[in-house]
């Protein structure tokens, strides 16, 4: 996707989600397995589950930050 599609925060989030879904779909289809230095063998399903779980926490953090942020000033 072109950079212009990521001009605002929501566009960036949508783009990132779309790329994540495409990537996860591809590695699930290929049954990719990773060797993590601390966690050992991780299947694509494991990595996707952990990433999705972390994303939910980050989304809540962002919502709290935005709710308490000062509105942007016009230059």
C-alpha cells in the first residue's frame, strides 16, 4: 500500500491490521515454526495469539492516552 493511505492515525491502524492479517494468514498456511531463544519452538498460531493479545492491551493504552490528551492546536 502506498504511504498516502497511512496519513492519519486510523488509516495507519487499518493499514497495519490489514498487513498483519495478510502476514498471519500466509504463515499459518505454510505452517511456519520459529525457534525462540527463551520460549523454544513456537508455531505460527502461538506467535499470532501472543501478538493479538498484546495488541488488545496496546489499543486500550492508546484509547486512554487519546481520552486525556489536549486537543491539537492550529498553527
